[in-house]
C-alpha cells in the first residue's frame, strides 16, 4: 500500500486582501464622517466609535514598534 503525501494546510491569518478590507472599512467610515453621514454606516455612539478608533491606532502603533524592534538592520557606515 502506498503512502499518500499531504500538503500541510497553511492558512495565513492576515493577507493583503484582509488588510485591504480593514483599510477600506476605515476609509468608508472616514468618508461618512466627512460627509456628515455617520449614522448611515454605524449605530455606535461617537464616544464608542472614538474608543474603537483609539484602540485601532494604539494596536497598529504597537504592532509597528514590535516589528521594527525585531527587524535586524545592518549598521550604517559612513563613506568618506
């Protein structure tokens, strides 16, 4: 009986499409706010929405800091 070789099921949590969708949602929110039509896109109160946006910004900044901290960059050298 032969062995069957199975490819590992690799599922990436974040792909370009998911990040684009997140950015598009925030951009749609921005458009609605700019047009004075926030109620058309969310039932959240201004306070709740601002809280969520602060959380998103904080998490994005922390993620960037962690990535940059773990990125190995060669030292810069001055060229004379």
